[in-house]
């Protein structure tokens, strides 16, 4: 690990609606290192950032295409055939 590498919080791996705030400089370092994704519930899930105020973004998972969770974080029900 280099001195300028940014580590995302473990909450992204454990909680569906986890959000983390960081500076835009930290987020840019994550994107440039191509680490803007996480493995959540066995599926590679992209991370997205929303600008909060000047220089601060809120990072969360994009669950819209996740097979086990709805976009709002609710678990999808298992199909019963």
C-alpha cells in the first residue's frame, strides 16, 4: 500500500445502504486506481459518488443491477416456482 492510497470503509462490504463521505481528491484517487467497485453479497457492485458540498462527496453502492437487492437496499424475495 502506498502512502496516498485510499481505503474504502468495510461497511461497503457488509451493509446494503452504507454511505461514506470523503474528499473529492480521495474519490478521484479511487477512480484513477480503478477501484471504484466492491464485492457485495457475492456480486461485483459499482460505487457511485454524489457531491454533497464543495470538495466532499458521499460514496455508496449502485444496487440497481444487483441480483439480490432492490435499488433502495431491500432484499429481493426468492422466486418460488
